[in-house]
């Protein structure tokens, strides 16, 4: 997000120095994590990267519970929670009825909050029935979770699906410190007011003791709304008094497991998929994009920019291959069906116009790959295109950098509206609405000399190592641990 209060690498470092390490402050307090979906906790089944690694590490320190939706949709009302234990860790999940899934997940979370938080108000499809379903499921989660909680627990809730959860837990007289982390962007105050229930939603968010955001721009939107539209009082030090409560709001930029990504990328060099990729490329440079199929990712503009590169820089024809990996998601939503159709059409047009018998300029793949394979693809790519219209952080940008060969790194082309741009200013920063600007960044990346690539990559890697996934997790848990329980 390109706003005046961007969080620079220095700002990220300073944010991380506000609290002592979590392991020192919460040595005997159990952690309870709540998210919409829950990754397997059994050893050997955990996800290899991202949030799941951070959560399992946090839970492993002192024991705890990871609670959320099972992913299953049942015919009748939700039954008792499914419980799986692995030593001190417990996974607890609940099923949803079809009506709850339609209203809570598809209807309100993904057709109201997702477009709103990604600055696309024209795509909001609000209804009071969907809102009722969203509140109903959050109430179900709270009523199911509450009996599992102990008074001295720390509760850490994740993402926009569960904004009302703390409010529901408070109604059940749960006194624990409850923190919330938003993984998406947060909209400016005026945009948030487009939501019919904006005041009620913000009151629910202020039922948390600690609210975390990726960037200072997101934090500014939150604070600005409370100060302008609720009469909130700024208490200093990140604290606000709003809706008769005190809430702390801070910036916690999420990172990655840098060492693990480096290890996976190096190990992928001899993998079968990598041999096939290298054989198919020959001596051509690879540009890569890896995104969930979503209107926030700027994929149509990216394809258009690549077509313009081939048109205006004919010397790149036959010299470069662009591979876009975009697994389908939320296929029941019409906007996503529309994007997929447009991208398939653009792929056909580009390949039909420029392909040769031994060169296909654009490879568009609607499939997922294991994380280990993706790190190998990143390592083999001269350029990564991370050009969303709006993104909370975008860990693809960080994983691409960590996957590079230290002696011959590639180039990151990064949208100014991705949260990662607040930390990775040495990337080639582009405006995703400027097609010609993206085209020029592609050309610049292809021609960038090794010395400049090394200088940019080295600076960004220092930031990644300083603000990795462990630092993010420890900073948040330490901040939450420092807060008193409800009296």
C-alpha cells in the first residue's frame, strides 16, 4: 500500500523491539489459536511453510489448542467438536451446516468483507441474512470454544472471518487476553463506511485486547475510523479507548521461515520437476507468478503487460517464458469464474500471436504444486511478478527472495500495494494499474546486471532474516502476554 505512513525496514525492526521475547513473558501460559481453517497438528503432517509453521511452533512452546472449522459441511446442525491430540497440542474443529457455510463463509466473509478489505466496494453483495449467518457461526465458535478455555490462557484469533469472536467470548464471561491478527489489508475509514454494519463490526473488533496489522497504512485506517467516527480517545503507546474498552493496535509484519525456504530451494535443484522445467526452458529466462486465482491479484493486468513486452520489445521473443501458476479458488463465486475466462482468453491470444514451433511464451497453470517444488521454480526464475492490486503482505515475494541462488539472484517486481513493499523497497516497485510501468519493469529485470541484482537481493535478505516468521510470532505473543485479563 503506497501511503505516507509506510513501514520501512527500519520501522519493522523498531516495531519488533517493543516487546521482550514471548518465551520469557509467557513461560507458563497456554496458547489457544483460532482460525477459520486448521492445519493438521500431527507430526509429519504439518504444512511446510507459512502460518501453520508459526502456529505449531507457538503451540509447541507451552502446549495449547488450535480451534476452527473442520472444512466439512454437514446436512444438519453442527455436532460436538472433533478432537485430535499430539502431545501437548490439541486440534479442535467443528463442522458447519450448508446454510452456515453459505451465509458465513461464502456470503459474508468472502462476498462482503473480502472485497471491502481489498478496496473493491462495487463487488460487495451485502444482505442481512448473510450478516446473521456470519454472526451465528462466530457465536457457535465461541460457545464451542469457551468450555475448553482456562482463565490464564492466551487466545489468538486470526483473520476477517472471526472479527466478532472476542465479543461473543466476552458475552460468555471469558476473561482471557484475546488478540486478533488481520491477514488482509484494512480499508480507509471512508471506504469502511460503505459497509452497512460498519459501526457494529468495529465495536466487535474493539472487544479484542490487541489488534495486529501487517503495515502502518492498515493501522492508520483502523485508528482513523475510531478517532473520527466513534469519538475514541488516543491514550498513547498504541492504545485507544473506544466503545468503553481499551484496545491496543500495533504493526506486526509477518515473515517466512527463511532458513527452511533456502533449504528446500537448494534441495530442489536435482528434483525431477526441476529437470523437466530446465529441459523445457533451454537457455530462456523464466518469469514466474504464483497467486491464488483472485480479482485482487492483478493477473489480467499482468498478462496484458507481458503481451505488451512481446509487442514493444521484439528482442524478448523467444528469449523469455512467463509461467503463471494460479490455482482456482472460490469457484462458486461468479467474479472468479469471470477472471478465469478472461485469463484463458488472454493466454490464447498471446500464444496464438507470438508462439513458435519451439517456443510457447505463456504457460498458464490452474493447479497447485507442493511448497518444495515451488521453491525450486522460484530459484530457477530470473524474475518474479508479484503485482496485486491490493494484498495484506504477500509471502510469495519473500519466498521468492529466500529461494534464490546467492551468487546469481533474480529480480523481484513488486506492487506498491502489497504489504511486502513496505519492507522490500529494493525490489522493482510498480503500480499495478500502470501496464506500461509493469512492462518496463519486466524489461529492466531481464537486462539488470549481476552486480545490481546482488546489491538489491542482499539488502532485502537482511530484512527477511530480521523479520522472519519466528520474530513475528514472538512479537505478537509477547505483546498479548503483557496485557492483563478482564476483571
